[in-house]
C-alpha cells in the first residue's frame, strides 16, 4: 500500500475530508424551502404566486456558484467558508425575523433578496470543501467529489428528520437552526478543512 506523505505538523487529508462531510450535509439548506414556505404564506399573508416567486429566489441562490469558484482560486478555504457563514446568518436571520414577527412589515423585495443570500451560502460551503479536498486527493478526485456530493444529496433527508423528530415540525425553530446552527457547525469545521500535502497514492 502506498505510503501517505503528510507535511510535518499538518493534518492528514483524511481529517479534512471527514470534516467536509459535515459541511456538505449542512450545505443542503436550500432544500428546506418547502418546510417553511407554509409559514411564510400563513404568517405574512402571501398568496401562492408570491411564494412561488420566493421559490425562484431560493433556486437562484442555490445555483449561482461563480463567485465561490473564483474565490477558491484566490483565497484560503477558511475565507470562502467565512463568506458562506455570514451569508447564511444574515439571509436566514432576516427570514426568521419576519416569520416570528420580531420585525413586522419587512418588504417583500427584502425577503426575496434575503432568500437569495441565504441559499447562496451553500454554494460557498460546498465549493470550499469540494475544491480543497479534490486538491488534497489529486489521484482520487472523482471518488472524493462523488462522496461529498452524495452527502449534499442526503442532506434533504437529514433536515427532514431533524425537522420532524427534533424540531417537532416548527418552521421558526428550523429557521433558527439555519440561522445559528449551520454557521456554528461550519465555523467548527473550518480549522480542519485546509490544504495539506496531498496523499501520495490511491488508498482504496
């Protein structure tokens, strides 16, 4: 079996890959829109057309990943993850304020923009961990990307279980989790996800 060469004083690439799995599960935050859209409709009095337009904002934020990709070529992973943390906190924070009626009368355009910002955070999370780990495993890029993207795929199921079993179907608690819980998780994993001496060979 080829020996994995690791730079002295640094973590092996496997540590960053394990931490990235947690970030990728959290990065499926955009899949949660159906879980709290009913609360937006009932609390704020929006009709189905307005909710559908908010759904468009959700999709736009989720799928625009050009800026995170460019940032990964110029900045370290912790910086890219930090941008995602700020966007997640601010975006979902505004939506939580509206749904809990902590702040009343927020304009519709502000909620639309907040949703774009909130869901775009997953592009920053996902791009940071995917690019970093593909560089750390140059001979196993396909395997690494497949594993990490797979965890993004199951994140919807994870969030649904948490929503139903732990949060008892509360949209406000879910939004609070997205506002505070996801950023805390990503901040905790940030130190572990960093470039290191790549693995010198395949380890099946």
